[in-house]
């Protein structure tokens, strides 16, 4: 599960970059705005995934340390 999240984050950034590039090449202001909106949503998703990954890693390490301390006692 953590591996999926760590792969999803770069994919989100890649998609955001693509949308930014497409906005620069857009022929109309409407298309440009649409691509910039898509870029913003991809970046928001990347940020959400980053927070989710950090939270899961924190939970994992907390559990591992708790179990390690329980075994030592």
C-alpha cells in the first residue's frame, strides 16, 4: 500500500506538469483556464497523497517502536 502511494505522488506531479505545458500551448483562454484548473487539481492530489503517505509511515513506525518496546520488557 505504501509503495502505491509513493508511486502515485510522482505521477500526480507529472500530470500537473503536462497540464501546465498544455495550458501554455492552449489556443483559447477557456482551454488555458481548463488546463490550469487541471494542473491545480493534480497538485492538490499530490499534496493529499503526500500527507497520506506521511501519516501512514508515522503510524507504521509508531506501531513498530511500540511492539519493539513491548518485546524488550
